[in-house]
C-alpha cells in the first residue's frame, strides 16, 4: 500500500477481535447447497438459524443443482452488487442422445472456449436476451458412453445448461445437462463450504454449550472477501463519510496502488474495519500527491461512526 501519512487509529475493531454476535452481522458464510431447496430457501434457513434480520446470496443455483453458495449475513448484504461479476467453476455431466467419438467432442468444445453468444434458457429467471459470455476454461475430464464429464470455469451469468444443449446441436446428436455442481464461486471453493447440517451443529454448540470456535472458523469477514482495492482513512474522517459526506484527500492515510478513476474500492478504518464502499474520483498517484478536493464518492455505508 501507499502511505500518505501516519496517524494512530482508535476507532473500530479488527475482524478477529469482534464479539461473535457482531461478526455474524458482517460476514459471509459459504454453504454447500444440496439438491432440493432453492437458493432463496437455503438463505432463509440460514437467516432463521442464526437469528439475523437479513441474509442474501449471489450466484443463484437452481433447486436441482448443488455446490458452493456464498451467503451474505445481515449488513454484508449491502455489498452484494460488488460480488456480482465473480467468476464461477462447475463440474457437469452432459448426456448426448447418441454416442460421440472423443475427438469429435474435443473439436466441438474448441468452438465454445472464450467469448460466445448465449441466450438464457427458458427455465431461467432472467430476461431471454442474446448476450456474450465467456468460458475461461472448458475441459473434458472423462467420457463414458453417452456421458461426458466437463469442467467449466466461466464468467458470471454463464449458463452451463445452455452450453450442453448448444454442444449437442454442434455435434448433430442433441444433448442435455444431466447433472451440475458448482465447485467455486466468489473466491470460495467447495472445501471451504459447510452443509446445512454442519452449520446447525456448530450453532447448537454455540448456543447450548458456549463453544464459539466451531462457528467462528466458518465465518469470513466481509473485509477479507471483497474483491476490491483498499483505502485506509483517518479517525477524523469516519463520522463524515458514514453520514453522507464524500471522502476528501486529507482524510486518506493509505491506499492500494494503481487505483484508477471510477474504480470501486473498500474504505477501512485504521484498525482494518470496513466503513463504506466508494468509487474513486482520482487515481492513486493523484491522491498520494496530497492536496485538497474530493478523492472518493461514497456509494454504500456499511457502518456508522
């Protein structure tokens, strides 16, 4: 980070030092969603189990799809738009209606690597409009009979179901998505996720026996999850920027390098606590040079001071 000036910090708490009740309201919880419930139902279950006012999620999974579903807890929901573009990784079984030679399948896959046109399937809840989405990685893991096991790492909003049907058309035999599991989303992998039963057990240990550690270790503070560059501000600027004012250059203590104009950032206290989300009005170089004037346009307040 670039240090503009030094100043002792007295306001705020580091995420690791927060009481569990406070940490619960400003964290993300990666759930291994089972087949059956909708993403909304899983989010609602977590909200009721933890006794929170609000929960949300990003990267909706259909009811018949399992895998990584990051849940935003309470005030963390304010940051949901900043996770919207996160890439995802899936493992899917594509079932063709006729046997296809592996060589032909590999040739067809080549046509879908990189940016492609997609129209969301009829079953989806979004507008059925042609758009460009990108498959960063498309790999054939295994082929057995009519079933092809594929790994897909893609841009947000990419429909694996549509990929399977489009592949079937290119192959000239027809195909459907037989099964789908999401293995990564928004920086979380399936190894970091807990099932709803595991979550229930950890909450029970906390409420019935006062054991906080099992629940704490699956909570990811919002500050550590946001895919945004950081700006550290002085204690004196915190009240103003969390009650309606924008952040001026004199309030900035440190900031990440290479922040560009109009880039979203996370604004932290000197103790590392997320205060608000903002958009840069100047570059890192312009701000670190000092002077006066506004540096960041505050878009969302996470905490008030």
